[in-house]
């Protein structure tokens, strides 16, 4: 009997639902921590008289930290366990985000934002691993999709706080509020280490001491190490290209537009920064229906055609933006871009693991995450350079990238709907 089958027998459906709720809260904290910056950067830049380049560096620092956190997470989770690792990265995220709120200089803020990024970069894979190893095979896919959907909820909640209470009390309160994240340790403390990790680390006897008797023998967990080089072999090169292009472009477009969204609204529409923040809140709202739409279409149309369509629609929407006039028309197009962009995010998360066999999956996901972080580091500089010059050129480049991604998926992608992957 495989350990995945054992999890289905030892962990009740009620317990799995409770863990989904707990991990979704942690995922929301991660989303809020990453996506709070667009609402704070206009005020920070004004208070410290920062140039666009320095502001871009401050925005990018969290993604550099996330890259470090993501690369370290595998080692940490294997050494201290999934639960303890999740707690460590949560504490790093919360503590240094709150400290960022009391920073008094640019250099200090850069360092603190980097450290909080290390926390978020490790927290997201830790939470994903924790939930996936604690849920049965039948529920795992659905629960991971629901977990990812909580990203949009976390983004919306921090946006709502920022445009209401944060706007009244000042930008620092957008970071002080994260002290509430400590309370998520309470429900997490009642959870146990994952059955899979306990079996892998201590064997069947320890597993039975914690979760109860297991009838029959449990197959050893196969340890397969696949190098990045193997992803570029003849049999996998096309799929690897699809993964690299898709993850880079969706991350680049997402953070290029969202990191500077208030500044884009101010520059293009001539509205106040307060109104620009409200417009940004509205485009955050469009993320959720974008994600939910692909949750339906991915099974109705399939992975490949849906991803191709959403990439091309994302590009066409960006191309339309410079040609609209009026606040409402501009906002509507931004809402449409937001809708398709988060739709693409949901699709690439679901599509990537299905493209590769089990032995390759961890390496492929690691590559995808690293590519996304690199794109996140570059994106704020890209938009920061163009926002005061010609946003049309920036949007044209974004449209081209999205179009190229759609064509890449169409030509090199493989349909994985209802396909069994070993």
C-alpha cells in the first residue's frame, strides 16, 4: 500500500477540510504581504523623495527575497518538517513585514523587505507541501486549486484595508496590520506533522503512534533526484520551453502592471493618488472571477486551448489600453487585463505538474517558481522606466510577450485533460 492511500484512510474528510481552511489563511497572508506594496509605494516614494529607479528596487527586493526563500524551502522542510518549516517561514514573513512599517530609511526598508520576501518565498511552497501531503489523492487536486484561489482573496483584503483604514492612518499601517498574522499560529499549532513526512523520516511505527494502526505494509517512498539538465532532454524540451515562457510572461505581466498600478492610473488619467488606489482595488477584485472562470473552462475546453486563449486575450487587452479615453473605459480595460492575467496564473499552476511524470514534477515546479521570481524582480524596473515616458511602449511589449506565449503553448503545448501522468 502506498503512503498516499494510507493518508486517505488515516485522515478524516473533516480534518482535511479543516487543514484546507488553515492553509488558505496562511496563503492569504502570503498574498497580502506580496501585493501590499502597490498601495504603499506612492506614499513611501513621496516621503523619502525616491527616484523611480529606487522605488523599483524597493518593489523588487521582495521578489529577490522570495527567490532565496523558495530555493531554501526544500532543504528546510526536509530537515525540520513541513509543519515547523511552515511556522518558521510564517514568522519570518510576519515579523519583517511589521518591522518594515517602522523603518526610517531607504536602506533599512530594502533589507527588511528582502527578509520578508525570504519568508513569503518559503511560506508558499511550505503551505503547498503541507496541504498536499495531508490530503487524499481524490481531494488533493481540488484542494490545491482552492488553496491557490485564496491568493486573490488575500490580495483583495489587503487592498480593501489599504484604501480605507490605511489611507486614513498612513502607509505604515498597511504593514503593522500583519501582526494579526501571528494569530494564525493558533489553529496551526493544533495540527500535526504530515503522515508522509513522519513515515519517510521515522517509519511505520512512529506513524501508527501518532495516527493509528495501519493494516498491511506501506511501500517505501521512492526518492528520485532529477536535475534541471534532464528537463532539456529531447523528450521534455518542448514542455520545458512551454513552462519557462508561460511562467516568465505571466509573472512579468502581473507584477509589471500591478506593482505600479496606482502610478499608471495617475500618469494616464490625471486622477488623485487616492482615487488611483481605489481603481487598483477594483482591478484586484477582477482577479477572483478570472481565476474561477478557468477552474470551469480547464475541464470544459481543456488545458491547452484555454491557456492559449487567455494568453492571447491578455495581450489584446493590453494592446487596447492606450486607445481608450476616459476614466471608466481605462478602468474597464484594466479589469479585463486583470481577469485574463489571473486566469493564466491559475492555468499554469494546474498545467505545469500535469506535463511531467512524477519523478520530474518537483524539479519542473522548482524551475517554474524560480522563473516566476526572476520575472518578478525585473518587472518593476520595466514599468518604472516606461511609466513616466510612454506607457504605450510598455503595453506594446506586454502584448507581444503575451501573444508569443499563446503561440508557444499552441505549437509546443500538450493537452493533459483526463490524461494519466505516471
